[in-house]
């Protein structure tokens, strides 16, 4: 049953005529999205339902949470990259009035293996006293040899990190054969590309309030990407059942996926010891040093292409720099196919905090390297970089999507007008364009339970434990229900972010919307059917099948009654309907293409991105406004990676030199180009696919390639800063002379 | 930050009194400090770079936040005039456009709204190593300048001693180029000195950046009348908010025949003090400003540069800024 006929009152000039009319409505007998083009709310531009609260400062974040009697926790962290703690003296700290507890984290004799590693924790009556307490703890270190750069770590005899070298590389393909094939090509590029460790830079640092008072249960508030990651971790520390709460979140980008984290663990332990609630918030410096990084990368390529535009062979040796973590980087040749591929990927450990997921883990790094390489090959064989890319795409649905997106992006940026000769033209200001493509999964999983409750007074409540990472979860949760029940957005209230509500998965891999939206749809559908059964007698309809809800009315059998009146049929306890994941409503496989136009001042090395566009598919878009925001955010984040961002380490001291926003430079308002977010409506898949991470993948490579097209300098290490451009221009002049 | 005592000064004299007593043997980073907008002082205190037992508020001193004519066509600028008030001042914009440009180039609108002229001149360097509490560098009484052999992309290309910091002020190079003077108040009363003698190199005292003795304050800056044209070109890595990688303050007085009668060129972001380049200035006198003359002056200005491992790019960058500033003034 795809469509059915509903008898409704015939209207004339807004008033019923007494006659009966019929309408055709879509109803499939199961939760179904229906045609992409026929949505009333979904796939349109919906303002965020929480925008007024967020913009006026009334939205509550974990940083804002205060509970009565709450103490404040503070960490002491290592100032060395690698050291043995010879002693910790907490006596002075304990004597400070207001300090309530001091807990050593690393015992004397233990080792610290990165700067910023937690060494001790303090709880006190105010944040200031907690800081005084932390500073009064005297930690003595015996400094041990460290390594904090990839080059140093790869040297024979480099200091060992943590439990061991952890460098097991895995190879694929025959290196000798592949490199022989490279050598036989018309054009060969041998190059190294590097990206530094990046940071998530959530404006809200990691934060926890552990509300435990010695009773039989506790509530723990965490700024986390996984509401349901809270209870397990917190119960382990507190020993009682825990309700986990996630209020509004000031960003995660992958850094807040790991349960309650270090501040959560120690806030809970302090609370447990004192039977008193404890709040703990990472400082910005701690956020840079100990909450996990987006790994750096080093890619060593040998690749060859023939004049006809075929990528023939590619040998890649790739290193992920994830500190004490694994630092996984996506496999090469990334989006492209080649006849001969050798690849080896190795994790290089350094004395730095662990890598954690960061918006498309391992992809922006691999994409920047591969897309720079593709560009170098295209210029070497004298082929349009877009055409060269098209020639080496897989011959499947992925390839089809990228063909379409490359065309759309080229049109939007004005590719046909790009600079013909890199560095050509008069005057110091050079304009150029570049492009790159990327891919991601973004599929849903069976993990969400959603409840819709309709009350006798007509109010509608939809609940899910899911957190809103900032992507607009609240808005589409409400929109799905409102659309299904024929109501306005304002007629539905959503409550999310608590383990008191239905189960939900963590936000990772851009899976939240693709997992949650189908369950919301299922719950809304079940609620509609249940309500239709109750309302049918009021309309004199023979069955629920004859009832429809639209424009705030229940209608059927030639009659129509307002929603609130119809809800009188609901029992006093309300009508509850539950929804689960529906696989058919969710899909997998996102593709994107970025284009950038830049202006390079060849006398100063300054790069200004003038225009950027990103084409992104995502099946059925829940909310075009927030989807476009995601795409804009992805472009901005990748612009930051391309031109500004990167952890700077001092190799000798083993410490991070720029753990502050003054020195870890994020792009600001003046750096913003004209941003053109394009939703790829050529994607015919009528399923929900996550787009949050893929929007951040190809932009960096596009900017890097635009810089080359503008000024002829190939900067192979991000961020592409003025010093690198000026040095590159000097080398170019030297080579020409 | 450490706990400290807050004292509102009612007059310049009371401010100086509140900054006493000064222990000549004591750590300069542990002396009482004057506060204007606090944009550098408070962040320095939060990082424990300075640990003053008392902070003396200058904003309660009546009249110190005024810009007044000096009666001879110049201006007297009080120490607590905010950066925003400075560049919004009609006289500043009309008579000293370079000073207005320098002011607008500073930090962010929020910081300019509270940061002061005196604070801008007396702010501490931005060197990564200096700003990290855990690094005991030579400027903090330690043995070594870590930037000299470390990550020195933003550090000095002119050698002025054992520390490789660059002076972070944008107003300072411009005020020196304009021939400004500065009034200092201490226990022995006031003295007014040329601005170009205010700043000191690490060779003179590695712990400090200017001649202020502990317990002294800057109360006023005087900018004399001029018929010269002025401009300030600052290069920032990030336009929205950044310190200078390099900057040039240029003041040029032209004769009727468009030849240069007088020129002043002072560089920012390249040395521990605003870097005056007299040889480049002299090379322009009596000449019209052409592409070639401007380029020659720029080359002369950078002739003695001694870049460190990672900052050689500052040489061509600064040459470009000088060239562009001169050609801009000529237009």
C-alpha cells in the first residue's frame, strides 16, 4: 500500500462546505521515508530548535552544571615527556584550607610517558583553591630519554615509548615489482608529504560533574559523545548505579568518545572518597596535552602515470604519528585505483598523548597526501587535474558519484577560468584553484530505542538517550515526529541526553543520524498508527486505515477534528509508542568533492582562500540547513588544517610549544572565504547517511592544490604557512636561474 | 594565579607610592605591578610568569585616559587610553594615519577595547619558550635561550644579545618613527625621554624589555606635530588576530619636488626592540621614491640580519613590507 484515499471535509474559503472530498496520502504500512521530494519538514531548511537557547546563552553545558555542595577537582600533570617520578609530596597541599582530598595518580617509582599526563588529583571548595592545592604538590622527576618527532622515532636506537616499539608495519603488494612499474611510466613523482598532530579544539573542554553523595545511586554529567558510555565507567568508580546526563555540548569532533575520560575517572574517585559531588574541567592547556590528538602523518610515495592519464603504479610507505596511540591513517591510494599498488602502513610511537578519533580519523591526512600526489602527476603529464582524477576513479557507484560531484564542484568554483600556468601572470598576487575528493561510511547501526508519548492534552514528547554533538540532533528528532503526525515543529517536544531515556549509540563515525533517525521514524509511525486506532471512533471511521493526520487535524470519514480534540481519545496515562532501528531507512557510503580558490601574495607568502565549495552526498537529508552548516564547518576545519593548524613540539625538551589558542592558530572571521555548501541531490538513495566527517576530508588537499596552481610552489607539509611559501619561491627562482 | 592585593591609585603619585617598596635584590617578576587593561598582565599572572603581591590599578587615575592637543599641533596620549580610543580619535586619524593603522592592527576588537597604550608599550614578549611556565628560559632567570637553537620561526633576525625574543608592540615602532617621547614617573618624579631610548636589548638586561625601573610607570606619550606622511604595514600569519611576523613603521617627509626630505623606518617583529634602520633612511634622502630606490632601501635595512634556523623568510618578507610602505607613502 503506497497511497491510500482519505475522505476529508470539502473546504471553501477556509470553511467546510458540508460535502466530502478525498485526498491521496502516502502510507506504506511500515515506517518509510516516502518520496524525497514530498517532505513537509525533512529535507527542507529547518532552523535549529535550540538556536535561541544557544545564541542567548541560556543553553546549559556541562561547564555550567552546578549541584549543591559541589567541590572542584584539579589535576597535576607531568611537565616532562618521559620521566620517573621519584617522589610525590602532598603534605603541603593537604594543609591548605579548603582542600578536601588529594589523590596521587602515579605512585613514586612510576613513569610518566608524555607531557600533560595526570600525576595527581585534588578536590577543594573552589576552583582557585583546587589549583593552589595542585601547585602545592611537590613532584620530583628523574628525566628519562624521550622522542617526540617522527624523524627521531625512526632513527635506530631511538628511545622506546611505553610498553614497546609498537611499530609493526603491515605490507601489501610487492614493493620491487611496483617500483619497477613506476620507473617505466611516462611521468614519475617521488615525494614525501607530512601533516602534524592536530587538535579538536572543542570550545567546551572535557568536563564532568560527578553527583555522588554516598547514597544508593548517582548522577554523572559528562560532556561526551556517548551518553551510554557514562554509566559503565562511572559505576566502576562509584560502585552504585549511575544515571548519565549529557546536556548541550560544546563540540567533540571525536575527542569525547571514550567514556568519562581522565577528568571523569578522577572526579568520580574524589567524589567517592568524600561522599560529595565533584566537578572537574580540563584547562585549555590540558585539553591540548592530555585529551587525545588527531594523529600526524608521513607519506613516502613513488608513483607513475602514463601520458594518457592512467595512474599505473604507486608505492606508499606511510607512518601514523599518534603519540602513545595507534595513529591510524587511511590506506592509499585512497579514492583512486591503480594497476600496481604497494602499501605499508606503520604506527610510530612518540612520548605524546594518545591519538583519538578526530573528524574522519586518518582521512584528511591520507587525502591531502594522495590528492597532492595526483595533482603533481596531472601537472607532469599536462592533463587537467579534474580530468586526471576522473580517469582513475573506480568503475562503480563510488566512481559515478565522484564524477558527478567533480562536475558540480568545477562548475561552482569556475574551474574553466583557473590559472593556466602555475605562478604565471603579472604582479605579486596570484590566483589559483585546486580540488580533491574523499569518502566515508556514515552508516547506521541497530542501537537506538526511541519513545514517543502522546498525552490526552495533545502534547507530544519524543525521548532518546542520544547526545547532540552539535550536529542538530534535537531538530531532526522533533521534525521526524512532527512530520509523521501532521503537526508543526512547535507541537512536539524532544528530550535527549540521559540514560533515563531509550538506549542510543555513541557519536562516532558519523553514525548518529543514520542510527537514530530510523528509530525516531519507527516510533513516530507506531505512535501514529496507535493514535489512529483511538481516533477512528471519534471520526466514525471504520478503521485506523481511514484516518490521517495533517495540518494539526485528525481526518477521515469525511470529517476533521483538531489535534487536541482528537487526543481526548488517548487514555489518561497517555499513548506510548516505541521505535527501533529500521535497516531499510539507513544507508552507508558518503562521497564528497572540495574545490578551493586561493590568492597567494608571492612577496609575503600570504595565502587567502577566496572561495571554497564542497559537494557532499548523504542520501536523504534530514535538515538541509544543518547539513549545509556541517559542510561549511567541514570546509572551515579543513581550511584550518591546510593553512594554520598543527602541534609544535620542541624535540630537545619534549614539550608542546603552542598549547593555547594564541599560538595554536585557528582560522578566524577574517580568514573565511566565500563558502559554497552543495548537497549532492544527484544521489538518489532514499536512506539516511552521516555526512559530518566526510565534509572535513578533501578541503585541505583542495587548498594545497590551489596554492600550487596559484604560485607554482608545492608545499608538501601542512600547515602551508608564509615561511614555507617564501622558501619555496626562493627555491623555484634558484632552480630557474 | 597567586593571590594578590588590588589597589586603586587615585593619582600618579599614589600609584608610584603603591608600587613601593622595591627590593633591588628581588626577582623582577615578583614585584608589584601596575595594571591598565590587564590584557597581558592578567594572562602572564595566570601562567605564573609574573607573580606580583600587589596590582596597582591605573584606570582610577583621572585624566590618564585622555588624548589632548599639545598646543603645537601634536598630541599627548595618556597611558590608559584604550587602543580603540586611540584609533577612533579624529586627530590621530588625520595627523598620524600610521598610528591609527598600527592601533587597528593590534589583537582583536575585544582586546583593543580594554588594552591600553601604556600596556601595549610595556607588554612582555610572545616567545613560546618564555610563555611556558615549565621552561626556565634566560628571560626568566634561567641559563639558556631555548629559542636560539630550538623552534625559532617567530624569533629575532637581528642579534641583540643572549635572548632571541622580538618585541611584540605594534605602537612602539610607529611612535618611534613619529619621533614620540614618553613620560615616566617614579619616586624621583617625572622624566620625559625619546621613545627610541625607552626600549632595551637583552644585552642591557635580559630580564627586561625597557628602561622602566621597578616601581616606575609610563604616564604619557607625546607625538610631535609633523607634515610627514606615515603608514604601518604589519604582516600577520592569521589576519583575524595575530602578532607581527614582521612590520614596518614608515614616516616620510617629502619636498615639493617629491624628493624625500626626511625618512624614518622602524621595524617590528624582527628584533628584541623596535628596530631602527638609519642606513636605509639615509639612502632615500634627496631621492624620489621609485621601485628601485625603495628596493635598495629595503635591502640596506636587512643587510645586517642574522636569521636563525627557521626564520630566514623574515628577510624577504620585511624587505617587501618596507618596499610597499615607501611606495604607498609616495602615492
